C-alpha cells in the first residue's frame, strides 16, 4: 500500500480523491469542525468518485459510534491503535 495524499479538511479530501482516485480512503471520524461521517457521504455520494472504498478511523472506541458506522457507506472501522496495512487488508477482505 502507498499513501498518495493527506488531506486536512473535507474539501481537500474530496478534491484529492477526484484528482488521485485512491483505491481506499481513510477518514477520521473526528475532524474538528467537520464530521468524518459528512466527509464519507461526500466521498461516496459523488458520482465521479463512486464507488469509493472508505474506512473510518478514530481514537474513540467503535462502540461510541456503532450505530452511525453501521449506517454509513463504509467498508469498516479501525481504531487508530490498530491501524496498519494488515488491518486495512483485513477490513477489505484481503489476506493479511
């Protein structure tokens, strides 16, 4: 896996996704003034970006957002403490 970009806000994330077409996008649930859930909706809702594979990440426990995570169009969730290439591959259903 290769990191192709890092965005500091939702607008930048959408712009970079359009320009670079990443296979997977990691989105932090807590983006300060923005909600990661809103950014996910933008990334997965725009026709030129769909189908986008998005994984939510957070320092918060999955249980804190379980309902919102399950209702969102994401491949899954990873706590930042477990964030790694093998963990990403597992969420994507690939062999580690």
